[in-house]
């Protein structure tokens, strides 16, 4: 992930929840309009898994173990 993308994600995390949802919806809408190739089912499953694990970590009083992605990043 480039430093520019990391900076965008850090800015995203600082937004209120309603702004996060609005921005995420707009990014999806623009991506679909741009003609980018569709996300594979495998990628969608991986994204969903990472999302739910992060939500579990946020809601859990006990720290859950983090896992490494294919590119070596910790989730």
C-alpha cells in the first residue's frame, strides 16, 4: 500500500461514522462507473472476513489475534 493510500485511510478513520458510510458508498459508485473490473467472489469473501474480524476486535473486551494478509500486512 502506498503512503498516499495509507494517508487517505488514516483520514477516513478520523471521520464520523455517517461520513465514513457516505464516502464508502461514493467510492463504490465511482468505481463501478469507472469501468474497473469487478471484484472477484474470492476477494469479496476475504474483505468480508477481514471486516468482521475487525468488528469483533472492536467489540471484544479481549484482544483477538491479528492475522497477516497475503502481502504481509497485519490485520
